[in-house]
C-alpha cells in the first residue's frame, strides 16, 4: 500500500528502479498520520526502517575501500597522533533514527519474526567492509566524530573537538575513547584517510 501510493505520487523519471526508491523514506515520513507525529510513535516505524534500508542499499552500491591500501588496527594511533585528515568512505552512511532496530535485525538474520522495535533515539552508521554491509549502533559522540570527518575529510583534531562537544567531556577523555574505538572503526570501514 505504501509503495503503491509512493509510485502514484512520484512517477519514475529514470530507467532505474533504484533511482525510483530514493525518496521513499521521506515520503513515508511526510505522509504518516498526524496522530503519530510524536517522536517514537509506532506510525514512524515504516519511515525509519525505510531510511535504514536505503542506507544499506546505498552502502552496498557505492565504491568501497576494498581496492585501497588497507589500514590496520595498529595504524589507529599513528593516524590520530600524526594529525592525518580522516574522511567517511563513500560506503558509509550516518543516521539518527527514532527506534533501536538492533534486536529486529538480529531476529531477521536468525530467520525469526522480529518484535516491534523499541522507541529509543539511536545513532547508526551503515558501512561496507570486505564487501559486506553492516549496521553499527553508535554513541552520539561517535556519530559526531564521523559527521565532522565528512566525505571531504577533516583533521582528526577538528573531528575530535566536535565529538568532545557532544560527549561533554574533556579532550583527554575523548582522545582516550577515540584511541580505543578507532581500530574497530577502521576495520569496519567507517572511516579512512583522505587521499
């Protein structure tokens, strides 16, 4: 029903069905009932889920890091200390949604029927590593750090300042958190060095 309404309201202008689906999540958000306009209302689930699914599809189709020189966990400290500019790979997508889909995703992966997701503001990064797309739940400071890196890249110190503001902690604490998290972020394809 939702898809039919979307197609009728926004006829395709491209030979690609993939291009046709680009605005589906926004359509669901803008047409949801007024009674469900409060954050976390059950009527928001379709739009939130469509945004997450579109991010996964975008990540799968984007040019990845698979052909680039690999960064290993040991590179994390060097990257952070050297002042290197870090960027989001083309395969990374950042989202802030109204629901925690973690348990639902795991249920689907096991072949079980998913429960209704919990209404809880959740930060996500969708990224591809080794040709596999994964959905990562992030802390708000991690989302801020990656967002500050952006597609064009930013010095690690500048991105760290953005994360520090969100985390509400001092620079030493955020650097410690980043040094612990950066090896996993590199391995997951969430961040890479600018070229």
